[in-house]
C-alpha cells in the first residue's frame, strides 16, 4: 500500500540486515583455511583519523579484525546506491561515520537479537529516500552513539563539525527525561507510563527539535523503523508505541509534509491498534485493486498514446488502508463506495498550465466522468500545500477511477515536503513554526499545558506564516488574507497597497498555507 520507493527502501534494509548477520556469524567461525584469507589480510583496518581523534574507541578498535572490516565494507556497499545523490567527498565522510558507528555499537544487539548497527543503518536508508544532506546522514548513523558508548561530543565535533555534534546532542537529550531532579534514561521503545513524565518527554522532544529541523526528520525516520519492527516487543509496548505514533509522530510528519512517512506510520499504528478493522479494510482494497487491475492498465495505455508529445510518467496508486477506513467512517459509507480507492497519477516535467490541457484530453476520451469530482488544487492548494488536478472517470461496471495530474515539483512536495517550509533563511535550519515553540515554553506553567498547546495549536488546527516585520504568527486553518488584514496585519497594512504571498499578488479571499511569506507592495 505504501509508495514504491518506501517498499524498495524496506527491502534494501532487510537485505543489508541478512548480509550483515551472515557475515557477523562467519566472524566467529574458524575460517583460517579459507583461500580468501590472504586477500582479506590486505584490507586496511581502522584509519588513523579515527584512532587519533576518537581515543575513547581505542579499546574497541583493539578487537577489530579483517572480518569486521569486511562487514563494514558490505554495509557501505549497501548504502552506496540509496546515497548516490551525494557528492564523492560526502560519501567519504559517510564511510568514516559508518566505521565509527560500527565501533560504537560493536557487540551490542537489538531486542530481536540482530546487531544494533542494523538500527542506525535502517534509519539512514529511510532518510536517503528523501535525499537529505550529508549532515543528516552522518547524524543518523551516530544518533545513539552517546548512549551506547564512551564517545564524547568533543570527539564527534572534531571529526564532523559543530552541526553534527549539536544534532546528536539534541537527539540524546530527547531520550533523557528530567523528573524530580533525577535524570532517567528510558528505553526508547517504551512509552512512558506516568502521564506527567510522558508530557515532559514530549516537551523535551519538541524543544530539542526546535534547534534544528533535521532533528525532526531523523526522529521520524527512527520512529518509522521502530514501527516496522514491533513484532519483537510485548503487546502492551506495541499498543503504547502505536498510540504515541498516531497521536504525535504521524501528525508531526503531516505538519512537515512527508506524506510517505505519514501513510506508513498511520497504517502500521492502525494495524496494531485495530487489527480486525485493518484486515477487513486491507482485503477490501486489495481485492478491489486486483479485480480492476486490467482496467487501470487500459486507462494508462490509452492516456499514454495521447500524450506521446510530452515528457511524463504515469502510474497507478491505491489509497492507504487507514486513510480509506477513516474516510469511510467520516462519511458513513462503505469502503467499496469510495471514489478514490484506486487512482492514476500523471506527473509531467512541464509547466502547471499543461496539467489543464491533459485534463481536457482525459475528458475527451472518457465522456462519462463525475462533474463534481474535478478539483483544482493548483489554483487553490490544500491547506498543507498540496497541489494537483483531480478528476474521476467512470469505466465499465460503474467502476470509478480518480486521475491526478501534477508537475514533478508538486509531486515532490506531496511526497517528501517542501524545502521552503524547512528553511526560510539560508543560514537557518529551523522550520518557521518551530521558532514559536520556544516562546510557548516560556509562557506555560507545566508540561501538560505545553503538550496540550502543541496538540491544539501546532499539530491539528493552526498554520504559521511570516509577516513583513519578520515575525512568525500562528493563525487558524482556513483564515483568509482579509481576516488577517482585519486582525494581526491591521496595524501595518496601509490603504492603496497590494498584499503578496511568496512574491505573488493574491486576492483578499485567499487562504494562506503553512510557511507562506506575506508582504505588501505599492504597485503591481
């Protein structure tokens, strides 16, 4: 049900784990008579850069042999493909971080019995799908390093710089909970039992993430890996983690706009919390998809034959299980009656204007379509920034198929979020709405109040925009520019001036989206 890239990422992680586990088991066997021993002995061991700058790992380094280096090399080869978008210099840095990661987690295991390093490797592979920067990749490889070894922040900074050190430090802070002046380090998979402690944990997490938006991305990828590996935990732990995921992490992923995370986090949580409803919904969607797969192929071929003159990609997609179930419950209809269970997605390289022409071509091919199904999210984006054109055609047996037409940039934003929402200023790595979290922390009296504010104002009902004086303000979803002129912008708006959003003139009835930049101009 998930996007194709997420599925590929999952199997890459599985394959790497199997290879690593197999190689690791070989390390403990007597292979001295193997003909490849001579070749293995030529493999260099730990570079001097590490031994000189990370002295805290020297005792571990003394136990490293050629087979360990073979494992490291195997892991790196597995990461090379998903990280091929990085420059060669950055890949060298990743290789160095991977070696340190292996040393940090040496001889440590997960609940499943696997090598602990499989966890940071899995998190890194998930992050690579979104093409994050090298600082995020290195930080993900080392994100548990302080907790699992004697390595210091100074040593991390000496090799990878202040940004990596700060991210690792903030992630480490998130796992620590101050309660009654006593520092406790809970197991990350455990959902904290005491409500006060839980709220304090969430508060610390958001305050730490406010320092750098890359911390959020790593924590979301880490949570996604936890959700994929719940089977090794007790039922009570599974339920607690799934509740927290549905309550905090999935909405947080929505806020950022990483929809490939949102769908999988929601589906995995739904599967754990409501297994019967999940299975019933899954089978309905799966059977519906199988029954009409040939119709989807015919539609794709028909459209492709008419669009031979442009550069485009066309594919089918199925609505996620939780999304379908939630929509059917909200509208009080059966899942089978949803119009958008199955959809066809057309992604073009050209300008948005061509999307409208493609919709006209589709309507000329299939005369039977649902008139009120046409949605123009290009001219009127959704509140989360989503843009696309939607229409629903009717095939044989009254089978509806939704067709979505969007540009590659629109699809990128719909899948992994927009970089514009992550960075407002070139020197900043803070999301606009994260700046306001620090102010909230100074105005509330308790962690419970802070968490309620996060849920009410941040995750569910509010958006954040920039106004001309450089401040970030929080407004209700659905408010128009007119509402803002009558309210928070009233004191700075002057008669005769035009209002702009992201440099473009907008009417006063337009609803801003998260991260929009509002300004005024004297003339068009």
